[in-house]
């Protein structure tokens, strides 16, 4: 559009139209008028999945601990399988994906490793995968107690756990600039994996003191994971108080 002098009138074509300018809040976030009942608007495009991931991880660890200890006479590993499949494998894997989308490489790697642990445990103990149990209710799979390699099941599980004995120290070294609570969780799970590996190599008898110690460290790891989940959810935006994470490196 041009005026009588032949020069272009700036923005003349938008006179009377809808304002398309971007409004920002005092904190620098894009302002929005969207309303979410019962929840505050945090002006972010992607929610933080770490709280959900920590709580799912803590629940899976404590369920596994109760199973290892043999609480209330429950000794079959299948007792913890549903919770470990839903929380520790599937939902934790979803949280891992969103951690990577958020650009947090360490968190995505850490949650992915533990999702793999629980997923592998479930695969071992679900008969459909053809490792333990029976395929048709009558014919046992190879690593079932009455299968052709039933006596090798404990060693199989011990070898599986041994891979995580290697993974966790690498994560621990990468967490030295994260927080004290994350390092505490990784340290506790490393002890758990070492004890669990030895426990399986010795025959996986749930009545031994080693089994009780293994379950105790699994339970401790679950408690620390729940605490980390609480620190992720109880922020200054959503709660009246926050929990300390004991940062190792002093923030600027």
C-alpha cells in the first residue's frame, strides 16, 4: 500500500486487524491465556518428566525389594512383575524419551538404563518370551525349573545383573556435577546390583542373609528415588516449600 507521496505506509495493511505481536511476561516467558482447571500455567511448552520418572522408579525398586526379601511369604519373582513391567519398564521408558526431547542427556541415559533393567527382568520371568515358565502350560521352557537348563537360571540372572554393575559407576561419575541425592541413589543401587549379582551366582535362595541385604538396599534405593521425585514436583512454582537436593557444585 502507498500513500499520496508514493512511499509505503508501514503496517497500513494491518490497520484495524487483530494484534499479532508477541507478549512476554516479566520473567521473559511467552504470555498465554490458556486455562487449565486446578493447575497453574507455567508458560512452558514441554512438562518436566523427571518427577514422574523418579516416582515410577522408586515404586518399581520397592516392589522388587519386597519380593527379594520375601515379605509376607511371597518368594516367586512373578509377584513383582506387574509393577516392574508397568512402572519400571514401560512408563520409565516413556519418561526416558521425553528426557531426551527436553535435552537432558544424563537423565535420559540414567532412566533408560533402569528401564532396561526392569524390562529385562520382566522378559526373563514372563513365560511368553520363552525363557522361564511353560509355553503351553505343559511343556516347560529351557530355563524353567523343570526345563533342560533350569539349573542355569540363577547364573543367567547373575550375568544380566553384572552388566548393570558396570553401567552404574559410569553414571555415578557423570553425576558428580549433578546433586547429592542423585549420587546417593546411584551409590545405593550399585551396592544393590553387586549384592544381587552375588546372590544369584550363589543360587538365589531367598532365605539367606544376603537376600535380605539385597532387598534392603533395593528398598533404600526406592526411598531415595521417591525423595528425588518429590524434589522435582515440589518447586517454587507449585508448592509452598521445596526439598534440598544437596547440590555438589555451587551454582552461580
